[in-house]
């Protein structure tokens, strides 16, 4: 089992990092030929950075759009962010004091994350419009994330596992050593689902995470009269004038 | 720009004239949906608009603008290949195909969904028509597990759905305001139309019009002599009404300003009243100006079909006209999508602005007055003159009107006026307040960047889609009803030729007079004080 999980996590990490890097390369390589910021838009680069910051940190557009989705979505994402930060303790020795400081918050964030996910999933059944647009993979994605959250919370509050051994396992992986993983069904389940999430990340709608930074309606400066915007392929057409 | 029937502001029309087309088969009568007491989200009515059938372009219309005449042999592969090409040339499409998480934020934001209840008019569902095909051909999960991720082959049924529902999107971008990733359905719709054109499956209305622009110079197909006649007629009318010899020059060499305006302004009501207004503004300010018979159309339907080449070709006419006439400044009249193309795209497409480096663009840059932004909106011109104290108004002349303002989608969400984001909302309102005493805004959920499309934009302003247009106008009509009931609003000003034509047609369906809609410069025209000595 130790070897299986070790190989699984090596593979998942390669797919996640390589896959997302490739997507980012693709998004960056394809030009935006026209100025299409959704106006009113910032007229300076600093303004665009601030708009993107509000969008990524506070989900500003979603807030304007639908308070229910915003509240549930934000709860989930902030919960997830804290939980991820909390988990950094499994990968660092000594543990950074910030990470040590947020440990208790990260614990409650696990509940926030699960609650947000449950709410988002409920919408897929209860709201007719959302039910219409949901695909099986949308449900599976939520099931996967909720499964990860619940098994994690389960190990924290119901059936503990040997976290010291888990840490030794992951610290070992980082220097290509395979240390024993506690034989704990909850832990196996938790880790398997995390690895699966890492693998599907670059192949699925989870790409909204890097995608938002490349969205021309949000990342473009509104200055088309002052500065000429020209994509390379459009510039070639220009030379024919 | 206007639909075939030129609407005339006639006596009160209690019953709308049935929009019967002799050739069309008998259809159920078109009725407006009931006003909602509260703006509740409609229950889904699957396939409610599946019967909406835009006319497929005839071979001559397609071929005239460089597309195959009819659906080509092996169109499936060609369409997929074209999609691949677009994914490699448009970052918007590339990112938007991946980024949607089906959160549902956009589902209740589209006026066509609100008016029809058809779930495929929810922006996310409209995008999914293409995204499902994208997944099938361009993603691993879609190739391996199509059912699981909602991927499907591009079949004739799918193509028909595309044609039906991408011709139920007015590319107004309201959904993109509310999307957490800024996904713009207009970009997807444009890509879908581009793909359909490439395989010979275009929309008749739009393609016919693009053909007319190239052949004759404007969307309505008005030849130069007809324009000249019309403009002379306007000069006579204005002289009679005001005693001022306001000129409406055509192709006048050496004029300071080239005005490019939608061709509907030359003939259609109420459009022409704004054209009269532009002329009065230039006259009162003592600015020499001219219209151009070559660039007698500000509209650029190339945008509606997402075709860069067409958009560039149509825009290039304006640059050529500006060079030939030797003008110092280019000004665009009241037209929503035209202003988006002019403001956001002209500099890219033709170098009207700053920074282009081909010989003609450089020549143009030398010729144009660097003190003015290129291009300028007529509202920017008028507002600058008002601020400079160069225009005088008799505001009481508009006292019979209680005015509200409809933000046109392309101006609101795709462009700007003035020096700050949001100037496109303030400047037209400032002008209205400067020329009229009574002004009321509609509900803030329906104005500024949250404005609702009139229901006729994006190349849908055609009689065969009247049912869709009437239904799509519902949210705007509700907001108008509210201010009409509460404040007695009797005039809805707007700065878009399509809005004007669309509202003239659909207002009666909602129990309003068609003469309720008009241009901002129509109000200017009513109140402006002209120097009769000239």
C-alpha cells in the first residue's frame, strides 16, 4: 500500500503540475485579437490588477449576480484555502509560524468547506435551472470534494490516524524515500480522492482557477483609443493593407 | 439597420399591426408575455423557442461575402477544424470553453430567457451548445467518457440547434457582467456564427446587409443620390421649422468633422430626428462637418457574425473616406454596436486612433487633430460643447416630455465615453438633463452596466424573429412600465439605431405608443437655440 500511494502521488503531482502548466501556456499563447473588457473597466494596468484581485478574492461579479451562490461558493473556497494552508504542516519541517498559527482556524474551515459544498450540491437538485445545466461530472466533482472534506473531518474528530506517520510519509516522498503510511481506511480513502482530484484538475472545469486570470473581459485595460492593440495574426493581415 | 417596414410614429395604435408576411405559413399570433408582478425567475419551458426559425441565407448572399453558398460537403469535419482554428486565435473562446463551472449565476440574466423561459436561452446553456462539441473533439474526458461530461458529436441536429439558439442571442454581454470568470456568451455566439458561415450556413438578414454595405455603402442600400435628396429635404425642413439654414453636407472636401452614422438615421423614424439634431449641434457650434456617401453606415454587422475580415473591411471604408475628405476628426452617430466597434475595435482594425504603422494609417494620424480622441461619439462632442458654453438651450421646449434613458448594451458594456470608466452612462444623461427639465431613471437593476438589451440587437432585427424580439423586450418594458406608472414617463431616449427600430416595433405589443422612443439628439434638437442670422 505504501508503494501504491507513493506512486499514485508522484503520478498525480506530475499530472497536476504538468497539466496546469501546459494549460497556462496554452491560454497565454493564444492571443486576444480585440479589446473586449466588460465595461466600465479600469483604464490603467493597476486598475486591472485591483479588479482581478477583487474578483479572485471576493468573487465580486458573483456577489452582484446571486447572493446564494456567492455565499456558498465563497464559504467553500475560503474554507478550502485555509484547509490547504493547514495541510502545509505535512510538508514542512519545521512548520512555519503562520501555518502553525492558522491550525485551529483551518480545522473549523473544514466544516465551512463541507457546508459550502453541501449547499452548492443541494442547489443542483433543488433549483430547476441549476438542475437543468448540471452534468453527471458536476455531481461527481462535488461528491469528490465533499468526500475529501468529510474523510478529513472524520480523521480529525472521529477516528484519528497517526498524523506523525502521515507527515513522515509525505516528507519522505519529497526526498524520494518511501516511509510507511498508517493502515487506516479513512486515510486511504482521503488520500485516494485527493490524488484523483489532482489528476482531473487539468482536464476539467477546475481550470476555472487559472482561467479567470486569462479572461479578456476581466484582464484587459480599457484604453483602445490611446494604445493600439494588435494580435500577431492580425498584424499579418495589416501588412497586406 | 431598420427592418423592412419603416416604422412611422403614427396616431396612437391601441392594437399592434399584425406582422404578417405573405409568404410565411400561418403562425400563431405574436403576443407579449404578461408583465410580472414581481421580477420572479420564470419556470423552465423546454423547447419553448424551438420553433424560432431564422431564415438561412441564400447562396448568393453567402457567396457575395466570401462564404460557401450552401452547407458544404463534409461540413462536420470542416466545422470542427474551424473551431480548432478559432481556439488557437481567440483567447476568449479558448479560456471560456474550459472555465465554466455551471454555477448558474448567469441563468436568470438573459432577457431572452426571462421573456421565453426556454432553458437553452440561459447563457450557460447557450454556451453548452458549443462547449459540448468542444469537449467531444478537443478534450480527453470528452473523447473517453462523453456521457459523463456532457460531450456530443456535431450532428445536423446539433447544428440546427446552434442556428436556432445562437440566433437568439443579441450579443449584449449582460451575462458577462455577472459571470465570476467574465465568460462572455457574445464571444461564443460570434464563434458559433463564424463556424456556421465557414460551412455555408449563414443567417439571411445579416449576410444580405453585409452584402449591401460592400456594394452600396450602407445597410439600408441607399445610393448616393438618394442620400443627397434626403439631406436636401432635411435642410428645407429645418429651415422651415427654425428659420436657420442648417446644412447637412455630403462628401464635402476639407470639412473638419466626418460624421459616420447608422444609415437608419437617413430615413427611419425616429432616427432621422437625431440626425437633424447632430446637424443643429454642428451648426450652432460653427463646426464644419460632412457625411460621406462611401462611409454612409456606422453599423458593422461583421461583428455580429464574429468575422474579423468582414469587420475590418467594413471599418476600412471609414478610414478611406476620412483620408479622401481630408477631415480632422471622426465622429460617430447614435448607434450602439457601431460605437463599440468604433471605440474598441477601429484602432485595432484600421489604425484610427494612436499607434498604427502602415502608410495609410500614418497618413491618417498626421491628418487628424491630435487634440481630439479618435473616434469621438456624438454625445462626447455635444457634451464638450455644452460644458464649454457653446450651445444654448430652451429646456422648456422639452417640457411635454418626461424622459428616461435606456442604456444600449454595446455602449454600456463594450465601450466608454469621456475619460473615465462609466462616462458612457453619465454623458448621455448629462446631455438630457441639460436640454430637458424632467428626467427619471429606470430601476437600477436595469440600467448602466446592468441594462437589458432592447431585444433586437446582434443581427436579430428581422421580421421572422419578431416573436423572439417581442418576448426579449419584456424586462425593459417592465422597467419602463414602472416609471411610466409612477412618474408619468412618456419618452425613452436611447443612442442606438437598433434600439430605436426595435422599440418602435415592440412598444405597441406592451400597450405603449411607438412614438415613446427616440434619440438623445432628438431631445437636443427640440431644445437647441439656433443662430438664425447664419
